């Protein structure tokens, strides 16, 4: 019982880290797009 709880916790933490990486990547991509747009304006 305790081991299954630990395994479920580790899987959920790995899933959250993957989501974090995806959010960070999307955020950096958006910043890059905004940066390039500003460069075109200048």
C-alpha cells in the first residue's frame, strides 16, 4: 500500500515537471516571437 502511494506520487511529480517544461518552452517561444516583432518595428 505504501509503495503504491510512493509510485503514484513519483509519477505525478514527473508529470508535473513535464508540464512545467512545456509551459516554460511555450513562454520562451512567446517571448522570442514578441522580441522578433519588436525588432521588425524598430
